[in-house]
């Protein structure tokens, strides 16, 4: 049964990216159905961030496509897709003004006050966003994406610079979002995190999608040599 | 006349709010502020557009505008003079030797500063914000308001620099204004004239006001960049 108003599934077909004549990603194919958390894992430089940016439409593929179920798939806005970057961009304004900006330009969904409360940002609301700690900025970036009421949320290393406490906090937020029906596609370097959160794993290596598997099956017994080495910590790049 | 007496008379002019004196200060401020305002209205959007657009010859335009920042005021004055003189293309407007002509000349002087500083500031912000804004569905010129606002402190400093340049220059306003008493006589042109005529108190008094103005501008610029640093983290 397909939700007619949904932008999902996202169909990625032979998606490839190159720069200066060098193939950096792909061709990659997979389908992202509605619901759940999918983790993209793989060593540094494997092409994880590129894949997210291609799916989000920030960069144009060299060939192939990422196609949403509805015409074009909406960027931001209701029933759209939003992204939290590996290094979130903080506007030179207060935390609250960062949220207000997203709402006013993307013209979307939820209330700023609600976002501040839900993400525990009320005490930080008037502080300049760029002076917040890494963890606080990450939470602000999540709140900013949540404001747009996206159906799909792309997350690039949402907790790569955070301490264990802040990481747990972010993970709780992500699980909460998933339970509310948001579809999450995230990259992570933290295999423990992938195990804790993901239902499905996409393993990228040198720009190729080497494995696409259920998370528990992947971690119990990776099918490929590279994935086995990666999980064991022996695959560097 | 000895210097001490000149000083005390100059102070009397300032503190006594001498009408002629205030008229000169008032005209100078009005001309320069109007010129800076005009330059901001034209230069901020133009600089922002130059920052985010890509066209062939863009590098040339940037080098040209940067070069114009060093345009000698007398040359700006000469160009505007030629445009506005009776035989010039805009001669029929009858603007030569009016305050409006001085505003035009100073706008020409300030505009390159505003455009160049805006271009630099906005281009740097654009590099940093581009993907985030694209992710919010904001591309191209629609990003300009966000970029201008986030560059507000650097841009304010640029406008103050423009104000400093315009309020201190003498060549342009002298050529197109003509230094007509009670009409187009500004602080700098009066100082130049009165010093050579020997009316030192008036020249000194205006010099003191001009210096105070320069200090004020620099204090404001300093304050703006301090607050800006706070937001830039
Ligand atoms: N615009 C570009 N021009 C040239 N090379 C690029 C460009 N963007 C990315 N790359 C290269 O593509 C490769 C994949 O980059 P990507 O950022 O997707 O890696 P990643 O898997 O996210 O790595 P990490 O785990 O370190 O974040 C890298 O080798 C990177 O240097
Ligand atoms: Mg990455």
C-alpha cells in the first residue's frame, strides 16, 4: 500500500558522481522505503557524505538518478526532505534566530517555541549560535531540520564530535523521530551506534555500495570480505 | 594672530554654536550622510550580486571595482564636473555648484568601497552558507537578504569607512560644489579656503569637529567589529 502524498520510496538508480574526471562514487543503486533508520557506514572517504548530498539534491550526479515518488520530491517544507550536515552551518545570530530563519525561508510546519522546548534549547535560545558547544550546535541543527516537518531526514555524522552523554541524547532524539514516522538515512562512524539505531545498513567502500543488508544480519555475519574487515576494525580505506 | 588666541576663538565658535559655523558643519554632514546612504542602497545589493553571480569577465569587474577604491577625490570631482557642466551630457539638469552635485561626487567616491567590501564579505559567507541555504530551498539571489544580515557588522564597518573617506575629502566637493558661501561650503573646503585667507579660528574649529568625527567613526567601527566577532564565534 502506497501513501499517495508520500515522497517515498526514494529510488536511487546507478547514481554516480565524479569530480575533475575522477570517479568518486557509484554507480550506486538502492531503494529507500518509508520508515525506519538506515545507516550508511564505511571508511573515511568512502563517499558517504557525497551519497547523502546527491540524494538531498545539493549536488548534481554525473550519471544515474535519485528519484522521489512524487514529482521531483520537495526540498524542505512539509512532506519534504531535510538534512543535518557533518559540520552544521550556524548563522551569525542567536540560536532562536537560527530556527526562525529556517521557518521564514522554508515556510514550513512547526513552531520555534516547540522546537526549543523539545530539543532542550530554551536556556540557550538567546545565545549566539556559533558560541554554543559542538553538542549544543548539533542539537540546534537537529531542531532546525525538525522545524521543517520533513518526511525524510538525512543526517551526516550526527554525533561524530560528541561525548557519550550527548551522543546518547542525540540517539534518543533520532529514535523518537523514527517512532513518529520520520524516515532517517544517516551516516555514522560509530558501529555501536549503527547497531543501536539502524534497521538496515548500507556499507560503502571506495565509492561502491558493497553491502545492503538488515542491520542484525550485517553485524552478525557480513557477507563480503571488506565488510568483515571493516567491522573488525582492519579496513582502513 | 597667535595660535593660542586662535584656539580659544575656535572653541568659542564650537561651544557658542555659532550659526555660520553650524551651517557649515550641518551641510557637510548632510552631504556625506546622503552620499553614504545612496552608496549603501546601490552598493550593498550590487556587491552581493557580484559575490554570488558567475559570469565571464567577473574577475575583471572585481579588479576594476577594487581599483576604484583608490580613486583620487579630485579625479572623481573632475569626472562629475564634466558630466554636470553646461556642455556635459547632464548639463541640462543645472546641478553644477549645488549640494546635489556634491552628493553625487561623494557617492561616486564611496560606492566602490561599499561594493568591494560587500563583495568580499558576502562571498566568504556564501561559500560557508551555500549548502545549508540550498538545503532550505534558498538559492541564488534569494540568499542575499540572509547573507547581508549575517554580514551586518562587517558591512557596517565598510559603510563607516566610506563615511570617513567622504567626510575627509576636499577635492571632489571643491570642484563640483564651488565652495560658495552659505550654500556649498563644507568643513573641508572651508578649512582649505580660510587657512589660506588667514581666518585661523574658523579653520581650527572645523578641524577639531572633523577630528572628533573621525574618532567617533573609528569608535563605532571598532564597536561594530567587536559585536560582530561575538556573533561570528
Ligand atoms: N567536490 C569534490 N571534489 C573533489 N573530490 C571530492 C569532492 N567532494 C568529495 N571529494 C572526495 O570524494 C571522496 C568521498 O568524500 P565523502 O565526503 O563522501 O567521504 P565520506 O565517506 O563522507 O568520508 P568521511 O567519513 O571522512 O566523512 C573523498 O575522497 C573526497 O576527497
Ligand atoms: Mg563524510
